[in-house]
């Protein structure tokens, strides 16, 4: 025998899922935030589309800087976004670099929980910082690791670096990297620019070395050699969805949705998604939607 509510819904031609969807749509919008570069723009769009497809009222605020976005979440202006574990531990919580990915995630989860921010399941990714050279140039100079780069610089090599402004100033950025490896780019040899421009500057031989991200699809497409961080200076930057505790309490079914999306992400997937946008010139929203459909997420 049908429950009276179920019978009524059947009579009205509705379903429980349709009612839930309608209820979500009537809620205040869930604000999905995002950073200002390709990988994050794709993930933000995919998250927006995923939640919207599941009946949520969603607002998207992307293109923000790292510290601005984090502050917006702490202030309640952003409900959720994809963050990197290394950012949380080192940049936001001012802690020393943990030993490995698991400890980095556990530290971020513990410290941010005290601030009402909940880390959901981590993806199998590590989009850490890296320095790259053109393959032919790296081969000619016999520079394949950051230690090789340091040795070349200390032997008098006059090399120029393209860096974004954030890496130039960060506590886990250029200055401590140079201290760890024992070399220094003269200030006049460091060209600061937007993140995306470092790739074109290196490709077009405007600089000798460039700051890149490990999961960027342009590294292989542009014939770059990513120099091995042989002293393991760079922290782990593992992606995971971070949600305000109040938001998750009000919408507990966000957790399985976002965890399923997180499980579909790995370094190879990110490299492919980034390549589709930055090399193949595909539309970000289209690439995000294709990712969701290819992984049976919507």
C-alpha cells in the first residue's frame, strides 16, 4: 500500500526527486567560487553545471585571486570551491610543509575545520608549481633538474625567468626556492606577468625559464621540459572541494555529488582538460560539460 504522500504525488504526476529538485531551486543560491586560470575555470564551470543539473539554485563567481577567494569563503560570500591542500597549509594557515600528500590533506582538513570549512574527499592530483625550459635548450645546456639550473646559474649562465606576481612574492615561491637550491635570478632577469603569459613567453623565446603548473596541457604541447624538483621543495597541491560547514549542514547531499566528481579527477585528466582549452582552443563550458558526461556525472 502506497504512503499517502507518495499516492498524492503520483496522482499529481510528480515524483519525490522532482519535488526535491523544486525545493533546491527555491533555496538561496549556492555560490561556487573559482580562481583565475584555466584549470580552475574548468572545475568551477563543471561544479556549477553539476549542481544546476541536480536542481540546485547556483551562482558562480570565478576569476578571483587565491587570497581573495579564500577570504570570500571565510566571510560567507562563497559557499564552496576547489582548493589545493598546499595553499591551505602553507599560505592560509602558515604551517611548515608536511611530509607527503596524506599528511598535507589531513593538516588542511583539521586546521580549516576549526574555521568552519570542510574538506571533502581529495582527488588524485598534484598541480604543484614547477619551472620549465624549452626541451632543445634544456638538452643543449644539460639542465634537467632544479639542481642543474642552480649549478648553471652559479657558473655564470645569464638566464631570464617568467613568473607570475603571486609566485614571486609567496612564502613557498621564488625567494625560498632559490634559498633551498642555493642560487638567485638577478631581479632584472625576472619578468613578472599573468600566469598564462609565462607559457607564451617561454615558447616565443622571450625568456629562458618559466613558471608553469605541473598539470598544464601546454607543457607537452609546447615541447617544454619540466625541471625535476630533485630536492622536493614544492609542496603537494592536491585538489579537493571545500565547503562551508553551514552550507553542508543545509545541503548534506552536496557531499556525495562533489566526492564523486573528485574521484573522477587525476593528473592525466587535468592535463587533458587544460590542453583542450589552452591548446585546442575549445570553449571552457563545453569542456566542463564533456568532462561531466564522459564520467557519467550528469
